C-alpha cells in the first residue's frame, strides 16, 4: 500500500435543477464549518459541514447540508469569495464589483456599498484585525494600473492608500503587510505600508497558469520559470529549494509540510522538507482548490472533494512500515516545529535507530553508528545480532526490525571478509557508547563483548588497553575466552583490574616460567616487577618477592625501591629479607641513603661493608664501579663508624680506602704514607691532598702538600716525584718553608723552575697588596676632601629647628649634617642616609 499524506473524500455534488441548468462551481471559500460556493450563473451557495463520530470516538465521514443561496444577477460568474468572520461578512467579487454579504443570511450589508471596477481583491491579516477593529483589503482596479488599500469595518470601508503599477496584476496574495503579485510577465513584492515594490523574477506563463499563493509566516509559493514551484520569503529571498512540478499546473495550495499542485486530471502532493512528490490523487475535471486548516478542498464543475491531512503519527508509522526511515525522521522534525507531538522524543529515537539499522545492513557503518548514538540505542540490541557474543539471557529486545536483516551467523560462514567489517563496526560503536549513559547501563555486556571482539580480531593493543584499566568484564564469560585463545598476559591484567592481584601475578609467573605460552608481551617479568612495586597488597608482594629476586636481583629489588611514600615496607623487614640477596641489598641500601637520605649509622656501615665484600668476591668491570661508590661513600658520608669499617679493611689490600679512613680520623701523615709506600700510587697521594682539602682554607692544603713533600724527600727514590710536585703547584707552597725542607745537596738548577715561579708569585702578591693599600688611601683622601668642603660651608641653626629624621628639636650643642644638607641629631645620622 502506497504512502498517503492526505485522505480523499467526496463531500458535495451540485445537482442540476433541470437539463438546461448549466451553472457550475467557479470558486470556493471556507471558514470553520461554513463553505461558500460561487458559480458561473452569479449565485452564492452556503454549505454547512458536519462530521459524524465512529464508535471508537474517531472522526467519521464528513457530511454536508445546503444552507441559503443568493442570486446576485442574471449573468456573469462569481470570481472570488472571501470571508471576514470578524464582522460576519462574506465579500464577493462579481461583475467587477466587490459586494459585502452576511455570512449566514447572505443578505447584502446595507452600510457597505459596492466597490466597482475591481479585477482582483484579497483580505489580509493585519494589526488592526488582531485588535478587533477592522481589517485591510487590497483591490486591483480594472480601469487603472493601481492597487488600492482599503480599511474594512463592520459598517464602512474606505481607501487609505494607492500603489501605482506599471502593469495590471493577474494574481495576488497577501501575508501581513506584504503583497505578492503577478503581472503578465513577472512577479513582484509590494509593501502595503510604504508602497514600495521589488521585482522578483520574470515568467512566461499564460494567465491560467500564473500562481501566487500565501504559505503563511511571510512565505509565498509562485509558479516560476521553467515550471518550478518557487518559495519566496517576504524579504525577497528563497530559503527552500524549488519544486519541480508539471507544466499544466492550474492552482496550488499548502498544508504544512506539504504543497499540493492541481492539474486538470491529477493532484500532486510535494513535501516542503525534501521537495519530493509523496502522493498523487486522480481528479477528473478538477478546476481549482482552496487551502483549509487541515487540508484542501478541490472542486470540479459540480463536485467538491476534501483532502484531509492524515495525522502525523499515522504518516510516520506508514513511512516506517515502508522502511523509509530518513523521510520519517524528516517529517517528524518538520512536524514538531509547528505541531508538537507529546511522544516526539521517544518516536524520534525509535525511528533514528531503525534508520540506523537500514544503513547497518547496507554496510553504511559510519551513518549507522551516528544514528544509533543519536537514537540512544541500547547497545545490547546490536550485540545480540552477532554470533557467540556476550549477552545476558534475561535481555529482551524491543525491536522487530532486526529480524528482517541479514543473518550475521550465515555471513560469518560464507564471507569472512565482509563479516570482519561488521566486527570492526561493532568495536567502533561500543567504544563510542562505552562512557555514555546508555553504555553504562549495560557496561558488563559492552566490556565483555569488546574483550571477545578484540580476541577474535587479534587486536592485542586494544585488548590490553581494555583489561589494563577499570572495566566491567564478566569473569565467567571472559576468562574462558582468554584461556582458549592463549591470551594469558591479558588474563592476568583482567584479574588485576578486578582486584585479584594474586591471581594476576600467578598467571604472569606461569608465562615467565614457560608454563603458559603467550608472546603478546616481550617483558612479562618487568611487568610483574612494576605491578608488585605499585601494589598496596603487601601480602601478595611478599608472596612473590623471593621468586622475583631469584630471577634478577637488580631488577627485582625495585619492588621495594619504586614504591610510593605511603606504601613503603618496614625497612628492617626488607633488610632482613635481602640478606640472601647481596646485590639487591646494595641497591636497597643505596636507595635508603641517597634517595631517602637516611642518617642511620647502621645503614651507612652496612652499605660500606657490602661494597667491600662485593669487591673482594668479584674481579670484573663491576668492581671498578663498586670501588668508586665505596670511595665516594667514605669521603662524603658523615654517619658511618670509621673504626668498624677500618677493622673490615685492615687485613685487605684496599690501601686507598684505608687511607681515606685514616684521613677521616685526622691521621693524614699515615694516610699519605700508605698511598706512597704501600699502594705506591703517587697520583692517588696528590689527589688525596686535593680531596681532603676541599671546603678547607688554603693553609690546610699547603700543610697537606708539605707533608707529602716531606715523605717524598725522605726517600732517595722519590727525588724526582718531589721536584715534580714543587713544579706542578708552586703557587701553593710557601718558599721559605720549602727552602727549609730541601736537602743542602740539591742544586739551584734542580729547583730553578719552582724558584722562578714562586718568586714571581711572591712579587705579584706583594704588588697586589701595595695596590690595594694605595686604593684605600685614595678612598680615605676622597672622604677627607668631602669633609673639608662640608666644614667650610656656613649654615644657620634656629632656636626651634627640628631634626629632619625624628622631627625632634635640636636641643644639644652637637648635631650633624647629611650629604643633602639636612640638619639631624648625631644619633639619627645613620637613618638619614637610608
């Protein structure tokens, strides 16, 4: 059954009085239940519409009964009828005159004389009509090219304005203060108030096919060039695309959101919303139509047909039945703008979803997703279409449309590639609705379906993103899926996101130990360590701590080191546990001292002893690094027990470290002796002097180097070392003290380089002292000159003169004067300079 926007009904047939009766219907007018017919034989007939009611209270067929009739003359047809219900007037254009009749008795209104020489007229709604005083009427003169604006009252009418034209009008329509008219070759817009006219566009229609119809709200419908139905606003612009209608259009009317065009044998219904033809009605001999509130009246020579608008709900349901969902949505939104429906929101959502399914089954996935989201579709309605997806058994679908679609189960078997596209759409849609209100209401099904989807599509990245963050996946449904597809790493992440930390780590341990195969993560062990380091469940951490450190002490110790400040373990518990893991113990002690700034002596002692033990047990590249750390600790730490560490080193060959400890005890001579004679490392001895002298004055460094020089001089084998020491740092040594230490057997030539540099440095220092003294004397002399100049200046001190600083009177005989010349107390002089 085709879609119908209007229902047709034959409501009146004009019966012939005799065989010679050749009168026929020429025009119509309708107000409320009153229909008026104007005939070719100068007769006005009043008809009264009545509607019966069916048993279910729905409107029944329309009936009509004849009222009064009035014969205006013996000839000439009635060309136009217009009702003015404000005054119960019926205005009739007959014999080129406008006559006013009573709407019910059809008797002439005595006070309103005929307006003669009128070719066209129209009544317009105006501000005066809304105030209930009078209405405006526009008439076109049959003798002059002029429009006249009349004010019509209950017992008078008068011309208030004239508008001159270049051509005679052949059709006109009025909307408020705007008049749209057609001449023989063009359309115009006129402003009734100002009288201004604006040309719209030309046409080449005969008088019979010129159409000017008011659509209301400042919009007109015109039969434009090339037989286009043109929509024109009172501003002169077009806001809708034109209608493409037939050539032989006799008349047009509107009943929102439709436009009806009349041909001699056919009436076509077009939508203003998409400019498409929606319905056709066969009407033999049709001559004209009249727009009424709920449709149109179409008349032939002797019959009147009613086309009443089908309720919008029924129209929309019919479009849905024909799967014309886009049209249904367009109609729904258009109708809502003028005729609000109580069920608009729910109806819109339902139709939007059905439109989405139409695109879905045509593989228009982008449009389908947007429509599903806009229609707030329950995600489970989509999930249920897919085979083997996670859906609760108690879900009941509310859509029958789905049963008409393609069977995805069959598609999965017959065309895997196309089914893959449907799976990709499912993922896009579920991700889009996952955080929405609709998605949250069934988050368990959404997340579980996404998990299964990612597994089937082998999308490890999205799978891990899903399970690694909070989710509502059902463990009963998802765990078997992950196990079946060997996704054990994701399984552990799923356990973890559900707070099952022990199960999560157990699963990952099985992967690391090779009990379960899963290549989706390249560093499962590192992930276990990272997880345990962030885990607040300390029991789980202790349960896997031994396994973690057994595999790798350096990495495994991070479960204790990389913890947040509020998740730390008891330090002593960790130290006790790490006693069997020496390398991990070192890293943990370093963490306590360097990161947590521990000042406990036991921690510093333990780290130093651990370094020593490691150095003595291994001989590889790590020993050099460890030795550097030990020396740094011995130099910089203030919290270890020197004797404890020295007792451990005493029997070893770690002479540099023993020297550092001797130096920390103040025994620098013994320390240098050990470096020179036992370690036999002269560079280490000199470096020791520099390191020990840090943060000390230059005198202390000089003492250390003199001590080292003495040690060198005490051995004949170290004469060259002594000379090199003097030549390398001549500016540090005091020449007098060095000369006292040098053996008498040494020649001047041997230490000439040292003597020259030292004398030069001494001379330079003396010259610098003299220069500083000269600068100080010059500064003093400048101050004396300033004072002398100030003392020679005369100034007067009055009896009640006040101090410029404290504002107290100058009562003492002593006072001061600042550089600005202000007199102040001697005690205030310091403040006056501020």
